[in-house]
C-alpha cells in the first residue's frame, strides 16, 4: 500500500509540474508585449496615459510613436539614438528635461535603445534640472 501511495503521489506531482510548465510556455510564447506610456508635466498633470499590445522585439520608441502618434512627439535623431524634446505640442522649457522611467526605475539608456521583450511601463516626467537625479 505504501508503494501505491508513493507512486500515486509521484504521478500527481509529475502531472502538476508538467501542466504548469506547459501553461508557462504558452503564456511566454504569445509574441506580444503590453506597453504602457504615461507623460506627466512638471505640475503632475497627466498629459497622456495609454497602453497597447505590440510585437515582441519591436523598438520601444517605434511603439511609443504608434501609441501616441508621431505628430505628438518632438524629437531629434542622432547616431546614438533619439533625443525627446517635447510631447503633445509642448516643447521642453529652458532648465527642464524629460526624465524617463522604465517599470518604475530611472532609465539606464535612451528610449530608442529598448526593445519590447516583455510587458513594459514607460513614464516620462518633465523635471527641472535642479531636481536631477530624483
């Protein structure tokens, strides 16, 4: 009887582990990443907040242009990437900059250096230069 219980327990454990592994694989194989973008003024006014699904591997800046509409982003392109100058028809005032956060942490590179490999939240906040790096 002990042998039967051990075999049954092993079988149940095997089925659970195998099922979880299949579910995990299906979830990660969709090929889609949800991207959220929020744009916040220096007075904490939300100028834009939206999200959409994009194909994994897409450049984050390209996704942002599609989500906001390219006409709502003022930027310059350089060999090293993109420099965002303003949003929603508003240019960056002197002594201010756009601070980019990715999933709640300060970005360690520019928006055009990110690719969509997983669900990602991008937040742009207009900050006075004196407030950097906070």
